[in-house]
C-alpha cells in the first residue's frame, strides 16, 4: 500500500473515527427529514469502517465496488464477519446510489430506520476485528523479536540439546550430559 506502519495505523484510526462521526449525523438528518442524506451517510459510515479494515490488513480498494468485493472475499466468505453483513452492505450501497443519483427515487424514513442498528453492529464488528488483528500483529512482532518465546528452551540450555530433523536430543558433548553415571 505504500504506507509506513505509523501512517497506516493513523489512517485506520482516522477511518474508524470518521465512520463513527458520520454515523452520529444520521439521527439529526432523520429528525430533520433528510432521509436521502441519512441513507447516504449510513452507507458512508459503513464504507469508512470497511475501508479501515482493509487498510489495517494491508489491502487496497480504489472503488466502492472494490471495497464491497474485498469485504466479501476476505472477511465474509471466511466467516470473519457475519454473512448477513454482505446483503446489508449491498443494501446500503444501493440505497446510497438511489439517494445520491436516483432521479425518480424518493427515500422514506422507513427505508433508513431499520438499517441503523445493523449498521451500528457492522461498525462495532469491524472495530473488534481490527483490534483483534492489530493485537495478533503485535503478538507476532513480539514473538519474532524474542526467540525465547519461539523455542521452549532458553539460550543457556541450547548447547545441551541438538536438533536432528525436528527431534530434540541431548548433546553428548555437553558437560551436563557427560556426568558420571549418566547414559544417553
């Protein structure tokens, strides 16, 4: 993606915060009877959350349909995100396109209201998955930096043991293994 680690994390956090900020606009739009705008904002809240997830995991989508496609392929297909969100995300995208580009389309309050809770749950699910993926990434980095965590033997014990094709055996030349009466 071309971002360093810090910039990537900052962009992910920005996209998540943007998703929450956009989502918080929806009740105001509904209250003022801007149903089309509310539908559009509902989609963009979920779009920003989905984009944050993709960016967090090193993926890039240049279009709205690309985000939808990658979301389905990488997360919904593999059950990382509930399958019901696939249809819901498609519904958000269709509703947004109707609201923004539909000439003879009239978005009603009822078209938007029932989607608010699923959108909220989608954003929360994405946020949890990002957090989990970041923790796994952090654990992996710690694991790779500290060889003691990858091997049950600490460095002082390593000379006592040898690895023969994956089988750990005592090193017959190590002083501890040469003690009187000890057979190998």
